[in-house]
């Protein structure tokens, strides 16, 4: 079981639930970005920079998590 913050008491969830929760959030983010792709809006430069920063942060977070997960995998015997 893992404790996930974000609530006053935290939440204990299993690994399968954790992956399901991440998948759900990823699908929501993907749908929002697809909507933006399909119906582009002109953002002022400040909002465009803010969106770029958010997307960069998400990309960095994904890369960091992947690296940590790869490091946590059992190494095959050579």
C-alpha cells in the first residue's frame, strides 16, 4: 500500500489503484490537450508561456518518474 498525499489525512491505495489513477488523470490531460489541438485558441503571450511551462513540468515529471521506475526494476543477471 502507498500513501498518496493531497488530502488532509492522505489516502492508502494499492499499486493497481495508483496506476489506474495515473491513467485516468493522463487520459483527462490528453483529452484537454487534444481539444486545444482541434480547436486552437489564441493565447496572450503570458498565458502561452504559462502553458508552455506547465507542459515542460509535466514532461520533466514523466521523465523523472520513468527513470526512477527503471532504476527500481530488478536487474537481470548477466
